[in-house]
C-alpha cells in the first residue's frame, strides 16, 4: 500500500546573489567619496605650496641678514682702523679712506652748490666792488679749477654769456642758465630757472650781526670797508 505524502511542497529558497543594481553603492556615496578625494588632494597641494613659500622667505631673510652678520663679524683690528679713518676725516686731515681721491662729479656738485648759494646771498643792490669781486671769482674759476678740461669749457660758456651782476635776481638767474648750459653738454637734466629762488634759497643763518641784520649777509662786509 502506497502512502502519499500529504505535506505541501516546499518552495525553493531564493538565491542570495545580489543583483548588479543592489551591489552598486548609491550615487550620493560615490559623489561623497570623490569629494573627499578632491579635498585630500587640495590639502596636499596647499601644504606643499606653503612649505615652498616658507623656504623662499627663509632664504630671503638669510640674504638680508648676511651683510649685517658680515659687519658684526669684522675683527677688532678692522673696526679700530675704520674708527681711526673716521676720526682723522672729522679732524680735517683730509683722509677719505680711499686714497684721498675726489671724483670730478663730487667737485662739480660742491662747486655748483657754492656758486648758487653765493648768488642767493648776493645783495639786491650790490656795490661796484661787490660786482667786481663776483666777476673776478667767476673769471678765476675759468683758469684755476681742479679739472682743467672743465675750466676750459666753463671759460667758453662765460665768454659767450658774461655774468649778470646788477642784482641778486639777475646773478641767480645767470647762474642757473649757465648751469643748464653745462648740463646740456653733459646730457644731464636741466632745471626750470623760473624756480631758482625756491631751489637755492641761500644759506641758513640764525646768527645776528653786530648792529642788527643777519650775520651771513654780504652787506656786512661792505659796511666794514
């Protein structure tokens, strides 16, 4: 006798293999992962750039500090020699520390400063003697000047444009125009002579002369004669 199995048939268990759609991470996770990677790369690049910048700044500081270190590192003998040279120059011995030589440019600048200052101090109403003294001074510079070539050229300029000595304004203007003539020859800038009184305003002198007036006024010498 065959006994039939009355139990209901069992269903097959579903397969545990995930579908491709279920295995892939959601899109927002992919985006987040990409963003994290980009941030890491950016931080790394910024760190590298900052390191290079710090190294460059350090090198620049070392270069700027090097002259100061070399100065402080001078032996005591060198410092003593430098001090001796400075003291002798201050004392008027004429030692410049470089053989005593003076460039033509230095002499020229000093001479022009003297001449422009003299013109600014020149009297508004000079006497005949003052006019003659100023003319003689200019004439002497055409012969007795430390630079022979410069003296010769200055003599040519003075002969072509004789000094104007009737007043302070006339002498100052003449001096400015002559200076410009020399500068043009040397390819140097020229000065606006309309501003000569503001550029060379005279010597600063706070002393008061006997009987009143400025001690630096050229009129003092005329009164004493």
